C-alpha cells in the first residue's frame, strides 16, 4: 500500500509567534508523533516569511487518519489550546493523500529546505498532466544538484495534487540548473491550465532559530 501524507500549511496571522511555536513543539506535534502509523513528522517555515508554517506528516497510509488514536486528538477532539491557536491563524491548505510517485519513499532526514507545489488541473487534462509530471518534470528536477528527494501525492482538500521537493538549502530553487530543468515546451503548454496553485519555499524549522 502506498505511503500517505498529511500536510498543514498556514500563516500564523493573529497568533503570537512564541505561543504558536510553543503549542506546536510541546503539544500538537508530540500528540501526532504518538499516533501509530505516523512515521516522520517535520516542521518548516517560510524561507523569506517566518509567519508561514508548514508541517508534513508521513504516514503508513492515509487510513491512519481514520484510526481511533488519531480521531481522539483531531477534529472535534482538539485540545482547548489547539482550538485557541488555530482560531487565530490563516489556513492555507490542509491536504491528505496517497504518495503516487514513487509510492513508498520516506523523506530524507538531512534536508535543510522544502519546496511545496500544490495545485489542481483544468478538466480534461489530468491524464496528460500526470504523464508530464511523472515522465518529464519530476525526473528533471530530481536531477538538479541539491535536490535530495522528489515525491508526488494525490488526495483530498482544496488541492488535488502536491509535489514535495526536499532540498539542501532554499537557494537550490534559484540555481541556474533548477531554472533550466523547469523549462520545456511541454511545461509551457500545461502551465496556463494549473488552478489554485500554491508554491511555498521553506526552510527547516529549528526551535529558537
């Protein structure tokens, strides 16, 4: 069975930054790390905007999110602290889905940065979109120096598709090699048909950093 993911992206917004990080580090993340089936839990913040927060949770499979252990801490069962903090943030995306490329790969543990690309595709182009992503786009970007891992997910939420690129540093996406790998006639043909595109360049979160 394919590995799953849960991704929570938000702007800290009206929440106090110190309380937000205290909540994430001392309650929210540890709660999820204790749930059976949660494999790798990582936090990221915007490379240029520290108010952007992303948490990525790699799962045995998406069924973990329907398990009694997870339901006991999620949804209506969020703690009072969770409800207070999340009531002050701007939610950018909550995504849960299956890993469709390569299917069962876990993220590297030494990445210093993450690029998140999430989107929908215009009706009628989904088959070509997936062929382009799997056969051209991901292989080209995965070969760029500094790219440590490249994976794709399909799931539910306000975006159907998410690609995660684990990077040595945020500067990888500014390199000449990266920019060249992004360019092709096929890319140019499909790009106008992307919908609800969310692109976030992030650095690994370090407490107190």
